């Protein structure tokens, strides 16, 4: 009897794995039966990483964003350069800037250990880690649709072309997001991810020395740490509370204290001004729209079913 039960259980697990592999749509319950320990394991590693360095939460959120904007949410950003892989890590928006790869490696190791095999994709790990980072820094939670598979290639050129640089004006930002199937509300809500983290001097130098739509006192304060030349990697917070998910990013924009040119473009007499004002006075509205836009972004061109693969090592394509 015990033997029959074991055979039934084995067949059930194999059937579940086969169903998973063939699924062509994302679902929050994707791993519930085959590895219910997966999501708690991701959460534990993320919380530990954020506890050690609060800035890491913002870095893991940004990793998801920069992954999804390059041919969809497929973990292509994690691939190291090889003879056949033109790594996105060295693209202009990512080089010496994107972080969190070691945390993703640790998550992958822990999840595979919990699951007994490599069944959770690196793309799903990146998406869940972004959610758990937001929660760890006081932000809202949401159910992450799962079932993405991992790409077998990367594109440095696409990363250079499609990840929005920090000097874009509003029309260019709107077009950039529209290319990904995201609208103006998504643009403003997802830009609100800059409620977390820091930016390097070279990304905002031109703004603090040459822009006119900037609070003069704010600009002078930043100039003390970001000279006209040199000090490119010196950091400044994207809002006054860079390790707390709140609405101060938007309050800053209303006060002409956006750090990046592309931040302030959202509140500069254009069609997104009203949304910025709304979010600046209502954290609840921002949180709700941020969650909806994060889910929408996470659904950009995922690989599903038999597409791609489940990488054993997130940095390398399976041999």
C-alpha cells in the first residue's frame, strides 16, 4: 500500500512538472504544488540582503526593470559575456551601475536546494526579489504572476537602445514606455520606484549645473558632492528617504527637486503633472498604481511553455 502511494505521488509530481513546462500563461500559483518552499526561500534571502545593506532593495528592483525593458522579462540581464553572448551587463545603462547579481546567485542556490532541483527560473527569481525588496523597505505587496522561463541570449545593443537614460524629456519617456506596452500612468508609477535608492553623479551632473527647472538651493547642495568634472561615481539619494517606500519622490518633483532630468520631466508643465500631484499627496494611490504597473511590466514578453530554458546557473546558458 505504501509502495502504491509512493508511485501515485511520483506520478502526480511528474504530471505537475510536465504541466508547468507546457504552461503558456503566468500565474501566481505556478510553483505552489511543485515547490511551495520556493517563494519563502526567496523572501528570506532578500530580507537578509536588505538587512545587511538597505540600498540593495533598490538595486534588486532596478534589476527587474532593466531586465524587462530588454526583450522582455527573461533574465537576459544576468548572463555573463561569452563568445556568443553580448552581455547586457556592459551596456551603458548597466555598466558599473547595475547591482545585485550575487544576491540573485544566492537566491538561486537556496531555491534549488529547497526544491531539490532547478525548477524555478532566474527570470521569476528576479521578479519576486523585486517585490520582496519593495516590501522589505516598507512598500506594498502583490501576487507576482509566475512561470517565466530564461532566455538563451542577451543583447547589449537593445539594452543601450531601450533602457531609458536619465536625460530624456517627457515625450521621449512616453515613447520609450509605449514601446514596451506601458502607458503614461505606468511611466509615472514605475518612475516612483525612485523613491528608493541612489544615483551616480554623472547621471545628474548636467541637471544640477545646467537645468533651469530646479530648486537653486537643492542644486547647490548637490554640487558640493558632484563637481563639474570628476567624481562620476559619487552617490546622491533619489529622494530624501532612499531606503523607505513613500511618496517623497513625488513631493520632491512638485518642489523642483527631482534628482534626474528624466525625473523632473514628469512634473514640468506636461500631461503627467496631475498624476505626480496626486501621488505626492496620496501614498495609497501611488502604491495601488505602482503594484498594477509592476505586474504589467512583469508581463512584458515572457518566455513560457517550451520557450527558453530554466537555467541552472543564472549567469550562464545551460550546456
